[in-house]
């Protein structure tokens, strides 16, 4: 029997490939399904099942395409009501994968249909728990997301269900079982996840705050709800796509891989209302870009930041990429439901510049240069990191306006004032600055290297550590 975690860092997401005796199952697949199909083909195995631990909020699953291309059956836990053909399993129902077995454990709390899948090997020994968003390494799934889709659910009700699921379904399992969660550190589906992506259940019982002995339901509810930040606004939209269905990834790619000359690209930008999304490195972008384009670099947590910055997943998008990376970018957009890329600039930004078209740029200065300015005058400094990062330590007198909530907090910024903007290392600050510049804020200056370079320069007063907090 083979069990393989297929981890995607930019989404902090774990999908799983299980194989036994020529049959395979995929748990929580990503949107692009060819890698799973190719893996099974290389191993001379047939994909028999696609198991979904719940209706995901942070990404669009590949269950429909995978079932269509392989003939596999899609399986959800109890109470799931998908708008397509799927098996809604009973609590305790078992499914065979060759000589191995997956048993459904209904564990409502993160969502009401949330289920874990307990793996038994060929001898019948329980060896693994695919815990979805019910149990993470170091944390549990946040119980405030399903209420965004089902109004009568409250986060308190969901937290109570989650407590019962953990206590009655997971805690009784053997300590040597390996926990395989759907997410790791960096995902917005929890608040305190470990960087480790697997662990034994026994170690989690000993170290995970939500599983500690003697924890009452009232204490659990209070602790699991404390410190939750608002979820990205695209989450409920992804849930609905996962419930109702979506276009095949093949159609999305065909639609998006439409190359445009600079003239055609400019016409499309003027006539469609599409956003121009430039995915190049921040410090490359700052030196020259198409006016009104926004920068979210593909070499970072690209898809989640797109979800946070562009509220409408049906927004049409025009791409500026490093030549050759267009398909990668469109695929990563589709992972979070942004299926409406309508084309890309052939030859990238260089083609635009060589065609003699208008170019804009953003001023970007070093930490030393900023220190020189601050020695002469008082400056307006904006820190766009998460509140948890800011609370841990920050430059004195910096104002915290997290990039996550830029669309809600834009009114705090005066278009007539000059602001110096930084994040941790430069990725988020350029996204922040480019978005505001596209909306008429032309007095923002980016700080190269962000907080890290400012702290290392020794030229800035850094506040003391405020309180223990884990960076989300």
C-alpha cells in the first residue's frame, strides 16, 4: 500500500494519493488533476474513488474533472448535498481501495458535512487519519466559515459540534495513527497550525491545545473562537463552486491562453473592464509596468492574495507574466476560482515597452534612504503586515493597515499625503502600493526589503515584543 501527501505550499494544502493492489483513491484533489492521473498511470493503477473531506472554502477542488476523466466515484460524508452525482456516505461506511479500507467518520464542526477518513491497511490495522479541516497539526479547523453559507449556523453552534467530534470520534483512536490534515501553516482555515504537515495522533493529544485532557466544551468554544480574523471574502464563493460545480480546467486554460499583441491587449483593457494583473517580481514591476495594473507576484502565496485583493471571482483578468509562465498563472488562479482570465500580453511587459506604449513606475527606496528622509522630516509610515506580525514588533510610529483588508481600509489613506509602505520583505507592500496607485493614490513609496531590512539596518526604533502571538 502507498500513501503519499501531495503538498502545495502556496495554498498550504495537502492532497493525498492512496494505492493498493492496482486501485487508487485521491483525497481533496487540487483543480489541476493531470498529476494524479499520470501518477496512477505510472503505477498501473486505476483511480477508483475521489474522497472530499468537506466543501472547501479556500480552494476549488478537482473532484469533478477527476471523476469525469477517470470514471472515479466522488464520496462525501453525511449531510453533504452536492448538485452533481456523488455518494453521500453514512457515518461508519467503508470503502475498499484494493486490499486497503477507508472508513468514514462524520466529524461536523468546521462544516456540518465535514468528515475524516480512517485508513486501515491490508491486515485491518488502523494506520492513518485523513482529518481534512477537522484536525490540523497544532490546531483545529475554524468553526466560523459555514455560517457564511448557511445563515442559521452560528460559530458557537459549530464550535460545539467540533468539540463533540473531537472528543467522540478522534480522541478514542489509537495514539500511533498518523494524522494527515488538509492544511498546514499559512492557511486561513485555522489560526495556529504547525509547520509540520503530519504527526502521530498521540503527539497531538499531548500537544494540541484543542485535545488537552479535561478541556470542557465551554472552554473549548471560547478558545477556538478567540483570535479569529475575518476570512477572505472569496471563501464563500469557492464553497458554492465546490457545491454547485464549475467549468473544466481545460476550458479555463483554453479561454485564458489567448495571446494578445500590445494593441489588442490595450483594446481589451479599455473595452472590457478587465483588471490587468502583473505577476512579475515586485522589484521588477516597480521599474516599469502598464498603467493601472496591479502586482501580485506569482512567486509567493499568489492564489490566496489574489483572493484577498480581488473580491469578485468572476472578474475578468488580463495577464502580464514572465514569458512562458502564463499557463502556470492561469492554473493557480483557477485553484481559487478565478476562471475568467481572457488573455495575456504576448512577449510580456518588454513587448509593451518596445511598442512605445505608456509606462508607469513606483518609487522604491532602501531602508537606509528612508532613514535619511526620516532624519530630516516626519514621515507617514504604513506597515501592511498582518496584525499579529505588527503586534509582535514593528517600527515605532508605523500605522498598521494590513494588506488583507485593503479594500475595507482604503479610506484611512489621504491621497494628498506621501506615505512610505513596507511589509515583511517587499512582496505585500508592492501589491498594496500598486492597487492604490491604480485607484489614484500616486504618493506612495515602497520600501525595499521591508521590515527585515529596516530592522537589520539598526537605524529605526523597533517596539518591544508585545505578546505571544502566532503569525497567521
